C-alpha cells in the first residue's frame, strides 16, 4: 500500500496533475472526469484504499493518545466521529497491539486485526507469510482457522498422518540447519515450508 503522500489526490509521482483534486472530492461523493485511462483509474482506487485503510490506524492512535490526555476520550470520540463505542474500542485495541514499527504497510488494517489476539511472535509469523505470499485477509483468516483446528485436533490426540521419507544424511543436516536458523524444530519448519508451497499452488 505504501505511505500516503501529501499530494495523494493532487499529483502523481511524475508530477502530473491527477483527476482527483480538491474540487473533485466531497464528503459524500467523488467526481471523476468522463474519460480517464484504465491505469489512472486503478491508481486512484489504490490511493483511496490507502486513505481508507490508514484512517483505521489513525483513529486507533488518536484514541490511544486520548487515553492518556482525556479521561472521557470515547465519549468525545463518538461525538466527533459518529462511530459506535465498540468500533472505536476495536481500533484502539488493534493499534495498541501493534507499535508503528511493527505495522506492515503492504497489509491492510484488517490483516492485522485477524492476528491481533495472538502473541507477538505469532503475529509476526503470520503477517510475514501473508505479506510474502500475497494472502488476502480472508485467506489469512482461513489459514488461521485451519491452524487452530489443527491444534485442537492435536490436543484431543486425534490420529495424525505420518509421512515417512528416505532422505540422504547430508540433506537432512542441510534442512536441520535451515530450521535452526528459523528458530524452529525440523518437523515444524518442514510443515511451514509445505504449507507455503501448498498455499502458492492453491492460490494460483
């Protein structure tokens, strides 16, 4: 998604005038010219998405600031934004779970919301995979659901499939070294690699 520039709706990166300007944007409408190139139309859509997605982070950070400065922050926030109390609480909670340095610009606010309840290490693990493999929010949600179901099945000692392979000693040592570098045991590392490969094939 990238950072939102100060001229997001004024000029493009080459300095050319954008079809979206101050006169084209209103609180309840977007007035576009009768004919614009497809690439320009797509670029405008991406810019609008950046603004919409960023606003959730902005509201969250705004509320966190209000927590320390104004005891009645949520009442004032509701009056200013017309958003309901639970929505504002969710924004603030998710923003608090991710410091700005840990927020991934390539992923949406909703991606972060999906993993917000996890431990920090798990958050980073799933967000890294989602970013690297280009997962949508829904795909990430499904993968998390599958992982949770897998953990529940493991806890209930449901029979698991065992895969046996004849692997040369040098190759096993090579894999073990890679797993160690990833701070994982060999079984967990191998499963994550297979998951990534399967996700890539299925996504295609």
